[in-house]
C-alpha cells in the first residue's frame, strides 16, 4: 500500500463496479461514517439513498428568491408606471398589470435560474481547482472506469489502520492513503 | 375488488361499474325531462357535460399516443388506465348525437335567416354550415376511434404474444396519430365550442381546450389509482412514485393551461379590438366575473401553490383533493366557455347541469370500468413492465 503523505487527507478505496460501490456506500453509512463520498464515472441510481444523503435545500432558496423577485418586480413596475412617471399608453390604466405579467414572469424565472445555478456552485463548493484526491494517480480513472469511496481523516470514526482494513473487508480492490498537500 | 397478483386479472370486481350505470341511466332519464321542460337550457348543459367527458376520453387518447410515441417506461403500469379511457370514444360518438339534434338551439349560425342578415356569417358560411359541421364531426370521431381502437388492440395483442416488436408498431401508429390528434382536437374545439359565438375567433382556442383536457385526464387517472390503492389492489405495482410523476405532469399542465389561457387573453386585451374583446366582456360582466375569478384562482393559483412541493405530490390525501378539485374546475371552465351564450349577465345554475353531467358521466364510468377490468390491469406483455414497477424518483 503506497503511503505518499505527511499529513493525511484520507483514504481512497477502489471498487470494481457500480453494484459493489452501491453496496459499499450502504455499509459505510451503516458503519457510522459521516465524512465519506462516492465517486463514479456516471450517476448511479439509488446512491443518494444508499449514502443516506438528505435532499438538497436548493429548492427552498430558489423558491424564496423567485417569490421575492415576483413581489419586487410587481412593485417596481407599479412604481415606475403608476407612481414615478405615469403615462397613458393606448388608453389603458396606469397600472395595467396584464401588460406586466410577461415581464414579471420572465424576471421571476431569470432570478430563479440564476439562484439555481449559483446555489448549485456554492452548495457544491465549486469552483474548486484542486482537491487532495488528485494526489492519487489512480483517481484519474474516475472519469471513465473507476469506482471509488473516499473517507476523510476528519471523520470522527476515522482510524488510519482500522478504516483501511474495514474498506478491504467490504470489497475494496485497492486502498491507498492520500496526503493533503500538492 | 380483488386482483390476482400474478396475472393482474380482476378476480372479484367492485360495484363501480354497476353503480355508474344506474346513476347514468337515472341522470339521462332526468335530463330527458329537462329537455321537455327547457330545451335551450338542456342543450347548453348537455354540451358542457358532453364536452367534459369527451375531453377526458381525448386526454386518454393523447396520454396513450404520447406514451407509445416516446416509449415511456415509468408510465407502463398506468398505461392500461389511459388506454381504457380512450376506448370510451365510440360511446362518446353516440353521445354527440344530441348535440347535432340541438344544433339550432346552440349555434345561431345554423339559422338561414340570421345568416341572411349577417355579413360576417355569410363570409363564414362555407365553413360554418350544418352539413359540413356534421361531416367534420364524423371525421373527427372516425379518426379518434380508429386510433384508439388500433392502439388498444395492439396493446392487448402484446399481452398475449409478449412480442416486443409490437412496441415499434405502436410507435409507427402514434406518430401520425399525434399530428392528426392535434388537428382534429383543435378543430373540434373550434366547431363545438368556439362557434357558439361565431363572430369571435381565437387561433389558440384549441390548445386551451386541449390543456384543460389533459389536466382532466391526469386527475381522472390519479383518482383511479387512488381508488385501487384504497381497495389495496396492486399497491406494490402502482406506487407512490408513479403518483408523484402523475402529480408532476399535473403541476406542469396547471401552468401550461394558465399559459395558454393568458396568451389568449393577453393579445386580445392588448390589441383591444371590439370584435375580439367582446367575448371577454361577456365573461367579465355581472355574475360571470365571479366565475372568471373562480377559474383564475381555482384552475391555476390554488393548484399551483398546493402542488408546488415534493411532499404534496407524494401525499395521497392531497392528490385526492386536488384531483377532484381540478375535475370540478375543468367543468367550471367548460361551463364558462358555453353558458354565456345563453345567459348574458347572470349565471343561472340549473338542475339539468347536474343531471346531464352525472348522466353521461355514469355511463362513461361504467363503460370505462367494464373495459378496464375485463383485461389485465397492466400491460403484462410489455418488456419494460418490471422497469416501470421498480421505477423510483431520484
């Protein structure tokens, strides 16, 4: 087992396929690990459940921002066309809300979409240009044929020796320690 | 109601069909009395009720066409419900006959003396005349019935032969079917609903009626699923995941309906041409304004807010209430399209509105239920069936 580290970031274990990765994820959760992650070249159905991941709070952020944009834009368009600079347009009332519906709708969608995109980046802690897992040459396989479980050393259950042997008992084909420096 | 878990055949049927038939016959008989007491009211109520159930049947046809065209996987376990709904179309053709009989009560373009004094109607007479109206109606029903029965027959054939090449045939049928469905449903809405006010026109009208139609069939399918679950039938086959997906589609089509409704209104409001706005004026005067508000809030705002969360889409009590509510507001919507033709300022709810609804509805439900329970409740020959049963939302 290669040990190319002074400060240990964690452990990286390779598994031989999506099914064994799914099984390993479940066993990791049952064993009580909290700071672990699974890496695969494609999304695996049921992984969220196996890892016990909670639903993302992103929807609530988007809902809040969307609603704020809706109310804010309605008020803004009311203020510009009926209060600050009232103009009669084609004989219609100042506050002709019908005409504003497409704008209010589009602004709501726009702000929601921006929140969704930015929120996704923030919640995923992106952009992240370097990650200690890149220290492992093996990890390059994750984009085409590798299935990995990584456990961080900051996990309260982490123990350099026991975690490695535990990973081996749940079917890891290869286990290595990862340093946290470049 | 009991179902054999292996063959998905009904071993002990419930009384839904019989109760539907009895209610239907009583309703139709009472509607007959309604015809004798107030024929104008009868024909308008009848048109609303007929169109309500026709839109559900057409929604079933659209659901099946769409499913077969894209070879959807999640919806295989509920396909038989949609297929059975569309097989009611021949019955709906029968129910169209009273509309033809009441053509002079409903459509004033059908009176020669009215047309003689009306320049616009003279120009439209090439399209809006009784003979061509009936010919078109026959063509629409012929197309719908041919596609419905063809798809249904092939699907049943797949149950027996387990031949997956039938999926390809279903797709080949549904591709042209989809195009013809779009044209016929649009023109059917023009003919039967829009021509009630023959001076008025809206090109989006057909899509508006279609969006309500698909919403109605989704609600109907959800109610059938919930009824099955209530009877502890196929709970492991049609799961909360399928209900969740049906609810997602319902939510989407609540928005789509509002989008269509607003698009139609918006252009007319903006252009402000009297010949277009008069239609909305009739629906914004007197009591009709209240009905319009009920539709805006009941058909869009309330279901939108209720269905927005994931928890609501996966809650059976919420789905039950919202499906019944959506079917109700779909009826209100059709009532709002038709009845201002008869009552300009005040809304007169009549007992005939109720009897025609339950009359056609009872027979509809009986026919649907008989078809549905006479075959396996899921397409057992479909190679994707297990995938559909196992389906989960991420």
